[in-house]
């Protein structure tokens, strides 16, 4: 009696493994998008809080300029209102967040921070996975209270409250 597997047994096992993988792959994409959105939310929040701190520390008016070309985006903190002038203080690149889009409702695609309290200009940055816009998150800045918060615009998800 020979030991081993028949071709039929191997085909059945490979078929079952393939079916399991086809069922699990969408779940992996969802987990990956969730992790990327959570990381982006904390990076954006940290970047804006750092901009507030720098404006207050330097006692200088600062601006975050929003650069976009296609799906690539970048935020640059500078000491000049003109996006092509001034000294670059720090930047946040969207290259490590491939497949994530960013939309700003700030006028002239810039956020100003006042020199005395570091208060940001009121507005919001909306970011979302390009393939799943319903998973969008929003970073809101408020001038009067100097608050910065991340929230979910449509339904609470990823641990963020509804805006």
C-alpha cells in the first residue's frame, strides 16, 4: 500500500484554501484602511498641534500650506503667507498614506496660526480612503477656542465621535 494523497484530495484542499482566502481578503483590506486612517488622524492632529505650539513659542504668525497634485498631498508649515516664500519649519507628506485623499475648506488652501495664542483659523480638513469615501474623517480647527479635534462627519466610526 503506497502512502500519499490522490489528485482529487489535493484539488479539494486547494479549493477550500482558495475559498477561504477569497472570503478573508476583503477583511484584510478593511483592516489596512482602518489602521491607515487612524494613523493619519493622529499624524494630522499632531501636526496641527505642533503648528499651534510653534506659533506660540516663536510669537510669530505661521501658516500651514496645503499642496495637492492628483492623489499626492503635502502640508508645509512656514513663516510666510505666500506658499512659495518663507522658511519651511516642518512638513507632513501624504506619500506614506497612499490611496488616501485630502480635502480642505480653508480659503487659499492655507491655515493661519496667530502669534499670541497659536489659535488656528477655523475650518476643516477632510480625509478618506480613495476607494471608501464613506469612511471619511474630519480634522476641525476653531479659532475662538483654539480647539483642534478629529471627528467623523457622517456616522461615528473608528472610535471618533460624530462631528
